[in-house]
C-alpha cells in the first residue's frame, strides 16, 4: 500500500482543480445557450468527444510507454514529468493571480464567443476547455502513475474522484445551491500543489538519472527511512503525495529546494485582487454566482 493514499490525494487535487475550471466554462456556456433558447445537446456532445480524445491520448501514451525497453521507459517518464511540472506550475501561477475574478473573466469570454459566432462558438469554447484541461490531467496522471506501479490505479481513481467532485460542484453552482469562494479555494489547494510539483521535479531528476541523462550529484545526502516508514499511512502519504524518497540524492534535494522555495515566493506574492470584470464595470464578488442567472447576451453589439 506504499504510496497509494498519497497518489490518490495528489491526483485528486489536480483533477478537482482542472475539472472545476472546465466545469465552470461548460456551465456558463450552457446558461447562455439556455437563455437564448438553444439546445445544449451539441455542446455536451462536444464535451463527451473531448473527454474521449483525452482518454485516448492517455491510454495511447500508457501503452506506448509499456511497450518500450526499461531505459526508454525512464526517458519517456522523464519527458512526461517535465511536461506535467510545466502544466502544474502554469496552473498554480495563473490561478493564484486570477482566481478572484475568474467568474467575470469566463462570463466575458462567453459573451465574446456569442457575439462572434453564436451558439456554435459556445460549443467550440466548451469543447476546447474540456480538451485542454483533460489533456493536462492525462499528462499529470501518467506522471503520477509512473512514480510507482503500486499507485497506478490509485492515481487513476484519484483523478476520476476529483473530476466527479468538480462536476458535482459545477452542477451545484449552475442550479444555485452552492457558493464557492474561488480565490480562497485555489489558494488553499495551491499550497499543496506547490509541494506536489516539487516532488515531481525530484522524481524527474531521479528518472533522468535512471535513463542515463543525468549523472552528477548522485551521492545520498539524507536517510529519511525513520520519517517515511514503509507500510504505514504516514510513509504512504509522504512518498505518494509529495514523492519524497527515503534516500534523496544531492541533485534531487537541490532541485526540490529551488523549485519549492521559488514557487512558494511566487505563490505568496500578492496577485491581482479585486480587479473589475470587463462585463459592465462592476466588481466581481469572489463567491461564484449562479450561471443560470446570467443576463441575456446582447447580440446588437
């Protein structure tokens, strides 16, 4: 069970954050279509197609990795890990600076899409949003699952659970039964994701060494076996969630510290708070309003 719980929680957080943004876009697009008397069937068909494409990409990459020799598997895992770190880092930075006004930004983008292309533009907008978030989640899931064969299915289940919760939150937001302070939500989860991504950096450095790409700084500097006991919940959480090994090497410690410290500084730096949305000039409250209550779009603009 080593790493199972941690892998589940880590990918759950990623799935929740990625899924919530996509769900918000889909719910807002559905609200605009509903207000205009248009059917949402085409939009949800596009969403389903995007989901299938993302699943196909993830399965294809996984099968490709399994068919490669061990050294090339390590190379592919290193590349996927780097891409996952880039995705998670960009998500943390963007959400940290824009979460407080995310609702207004999405509503504005939906209005622009309607003005340019009507309902077809909203369908495309929802399709691309789900495709983007789903692809990023697939890459991170592959990176997390590749860290331990025992945690592969727990990572998959964590991602599915996170998406399921995000969909449930989106449904609650759409029908007005749920209010979420996006700024607070993304800042709380962002702190955990910085440490998760730092662990992923450490793991990339290890797989790069196993692939024969990195041979410097391989001396062991710490023995964390007493802090990360095997076959324990504590050890599973630390090794599975934050990807911390019991025998970190010098280059891994340096990479972890450089990433974690720099990202925590960026994360703690004040983002752009309280910016007025471009949809009427009124301040947007951090709590998400009900997409079903969105105003009728003005097609005369």
